[in-house]
């Protein structure tokens, strides 16, 4: 005997949440641009760009980029370029810059994750396990009547965003909508960490931890080398400026390494246990069948273990991104 929740999920597969042409709030549900919780209609078939207009989140995200670029500047221009060993500079520079690019790419993928299903551009499907966002305002009287619920069948409605709440969805007061498998809202990526972008958030924390550890190692080597010789021979900057830049870099690296290493471990633990941080804090009893550890990892990172798990560019289609910025419907506007 299925529970009422499972019966409803089976029925929802035959009753799409919104048919083509239906409207929610200010925009239609064809693929378009999601900005600050609103939807701008755009050419069907293109992907939706998701961006939260939260001032605190945007400041934190900007600070993240500034601190990473600052580390790039100190590592490249203070430590590596003035070094006399060419291969030392080349190998460490290539490694550090590659990790920094991967970290920033993971940050962008986490922040701009698209909550609209590529498979359903004209309808929403609450049973989809690929995209974390839940459409706002779909719990209307007309739609509830169209479901033709049987006696005893129960559905849940979020009173804050007026949405039918699927299993394992929680409301985010900053995103102003329900997010399926919401782990937490992270201001440093200006977005919720949910079902679709958790992979990129894990990669972001991993790469930031790696470049922080690398920067600490390079700083230690630089101090050790410069103590033996004159500081003027170690850098093109004055000794005082070089020391201040290195001290600030070390403090930044220690803080980022501690924070991101803890977050990385927490995320891996949540994935292996198939339990989000919100579910753990609320001590929610699982009503779903938990995945095994490897099944959970494969569900988040996609496919069997491979180097593609570490690639934040996986699934990024530049042609679709180009169409998103060029193709427009008559009378529609593209704004971010």
C-alpha cells in the first residue's frame, strides 16, 4: 500500500503542474531568465539564467572573487615571477592558476544554476529530481480542482510562496521560493545549495581549499628563501610591501582553508547519508528511501566515478549560452 504522498507523486506524472500557456505571477513558464525571483519570457528551448538579487549575497560573492584574484596577484607577481628557478615558477604557476580558474568556474555554476528543467520548458513537474526550484504560486484553487484528488490523498502547500510543496522541499526566505533538497542558503555563492547545484558547490569548496593550501605552501617557501638572501632579490616590491602582502595572503588562506575544508567534509557527509543539512538540523525522519553512499555520490556528480566529477564545465553548452544572449522574441526583454 503506497502512502498518500507516493500516490500523489504517481498522479502528478499524469497531471503536469502547468500546461503550455499558463502563467505564474509576472511571466509565462517558457524558458527565459530568472532574475531575483521573477521570470522574463524568452525563446523556448533556451536555458534559464538564475540570479538572486540579494545585496548581502552579491557583496559576499564579489568579495569571494576579489580575494581569489588577490591571491592570484600575490602568488604570480610577488612570489613566482621574480623567482630565479624557471621550472619552479612554471609548474606552481600553472597549478595554482588552473585551480583558481576551476574554483571561480565552480562558483559561477553554483551561483547561476538554472532551476528550470531542460526537459520541460512549457510545463513544471514537481516529481523531477534534476532541478531544485519549485514554481511559485501554483497552488491555485483551479489547479487544485484539476488534480481531482481522491479522498485521503494529501498534498502540502507552502503558505509563504503559495506553492505545492514536493517531498524534501524547504522554503528559502532569501530566494523567496521552495527549493527541493535545500541544504542551506550560502551568501558566498549568492544562492541556495540544492539538488542541482550541490555538485558545483562541493567543487567550489574543494578547489578553494586546494588553492588556499597551495598558497600557504608557496608563502612558506618564499619566506624561507628570502630569509637566506636579501629581500630585494626576492621580489620587485619593497620588503615592507612584500611582507604585508604575504601576511594578508596567509591569513586569508588559513581562514578560507579552514572554512571550505569543513564545508567540503560536511557536504560529502550529507551526500553519503542522503540527508541535507536542514533535514539534519530539524531532525526530520526520512520518508524517502535513502540511497547508498555510492548511489548518492553518483546521483550528485553524475555517472560512475571519473575525472569528470571534478570538472565544473560539464554540461555547459556554449551554443545555448550564445542563443540565450542573442535570440529574443519580439517585444521581450533580456535583463540581468
